[in-house]
């Protein structure tokens, strides 16, 4: 995979896909057919990731050695995905058990990472990875007596995989990433602090219901927080913001000859704290007056039919429900896609 400043990044590999562009040479964000990077849905083991990139989008928050696979959808959105206008990046950690110990690391110009693969007794495995920057030495070069700039970021993940026999396979994953920056201008008696972090945890139980049926159940929790504060000549202000998700997902798949059936549901309780400005120059705003509690649910079903080797028909419907402040919004989303793969020599 392509490297940037010595680091391997799966998102940069996806930038070579047709229809994906970047806004500048160092940008690691995904822009699909002119869309904004915020219009992509990023999932890690079925849990949403609200902060998939570090400062200026130079690095994504995913450690390459911790990734087992990824699905990138740019068109013909399947019914199991919602809340995405342009694309879906569905990343999965390692989901297999191993009987061998492994270690992998990388030393880059501005960051280093390390990953461990640890076999456990009774068909279990543990995967641990971490990455941390030492970019502050670069910022110290541009710092002066009257100006100081510091910045650092880090990503940390741990995954436990357990083969439970007839019950299926259990994958428990937790991921944490953070960014911290600080600027001090002595000439103007000013300081500024910018930080944000994203914590994503999930548990997936995959069960084989028979030779032709399987079920995947997920419970997840995601917390994203953003904080900016500044002090200018004794005047202080801050702008905190946060999003908390707790959700459930179910996917059930059946295979009947040439037809593949998929059904399931999604539910998420989401607590949103919009960005408010708290300042010594203005009236304080209490958090209770700005918090928004929302509920999002969906039922979906689809059928994939392959009547011919070179013909696929995928039809389905997704019924979405969104509730906020006592108001409910219902939206049916039917979809059908007919694809005929061909090659030009």
C-alpha cells in the first residue's frame, strides 16, 4: 500500500479508486465524485467513526496492521447501509484466531506504530496496536521565543476474537484516537488549545444457522468530543461539542439457489451536544439547554438474484425512522440495481 511520511494508510489506497479525488496532495480524505468528506459513512466493526482522520487529513486513524479487510461502496448503496450520501467505508479488524505470536512495527519521520498478535488458549486470539506521533520536534523548529506550537496525535486498538464453536464467532473491538494542539503567542498574551478524540467499541457475534443461513448481531458505542479554547488578553472563550452513539445492528442472510436474501434492523440512540460558545464576554449557555436526544431506527430487506452468469439484479427496501424532540420522520427507501459486468480487451 502507498506510504506517506513512512506510514501505511488504507485510505490512501482507496484514493486510487475510480471516482475518488483529493483536494490537495497531502489530503487523506475521500471525496467521491465531487462530494464532501463529511458525506461518507465510516464504520469500524459496524460502529460509526465520526473522526476518521487526523489534523488536516494527512493521516487516517486506522492502523494498517490491525485491519483484516474493508468494503468500499461508491454506488448502488446496499440496504444495510444508511446515513451516507456519497460512499460507505466499512472496515473490519482481524476476525480469525491464530496459533502464532506475531509482531509488526514501523518507524516513520513523524510517527511510529507497533502491532502484536497474541494467541490465547481455547481458540482465542488478541490483537493490540498503537501509533503515536512525535511531531512536536517539527513544530519546535518554527517556534520562537514569543511563539510556541505543539501538536500530537495517537491511535490505539485492541481486538479479542473467540471461536465459540456452534455458537459462532465473537469479535470484541475497541479503538481510540486523539489529536491535541496548543499555540502560545507571548507577544499578544494569547493561548489556544484544540483537541478532539473518538472512542469506538463494538461486539459482534456471528452465528451459522445452517448450511445456507447466517446471522450477525452487533452492539456498539461511539463517543466523539471536540474542544477548542482560547485566551486573548484576559478574555476567555471555549466551544465544546460532543456526539454519543449507542446502537444495535442485526444482519441475517439466506442463500436459496440463485437468490441471496438479506434482512435485518438498525437502532441507535444518539445524544448530540452542538457546538456552543462559552465566553467571559457573553452570557453563559447551559449544556442542558442544548443537548439533543435522538433515536434512529431502520428495517431493511433485499434480494440478490443471479439468473445468468453475467447478470445481477439487486432489489430491496429500507424503512427509516428518525425521532428528535417529540417529532418523528419516516422515510421509505426503495432501491433496485441491475448490473452487467463486462470487460473491454
